[in-house]
C-alpha cells in the first residue's frame, strides 16, 4: 500500500524538517559547550611578562620538541601515498 503522492511528499518534508531541527539543536548545544570551554580557558590565561620570549617559555615547560627519527619511522610505517593537499582537504570536511 502506498501513500498518495501529495501526502508522501508532505511526510518526507516533515521528516526533513525534523532532521534540520535536530541538527540545529545539536549545533546550538555545541556552540554553548564551546562558549563555556572558551570562558574556562580565558579565565585560566595569565598575562605574559613583556620580557618573556619563546625560548624562555619552552625552557620553563621543559619542551623538547618532536623526535625527528621517531617521526620519520612512523611516517614510513604509515606509508601514506595520498598527496598532502588531499589529506588537508579531509580536515576541512
């Protein structure tokens, strides 16, 4: 048994409206969560001393940077064949 075409199109339109409404609600929830996280992070920020430079910050945090050999081993093990442009494009989707 099938529905009349006008009723079927109304049902489909309503289903699409419900999907859109749910997506809008999820987006609003994410925006609220991001705003709360941003507020929390801003509250934790401390002003930098005008004399502070990058080297001093790195030393203070004991930052050693990436291990170049380990990074190259991992990259070789992953055997990535895709062009970097394609990989970067995936990040923006």
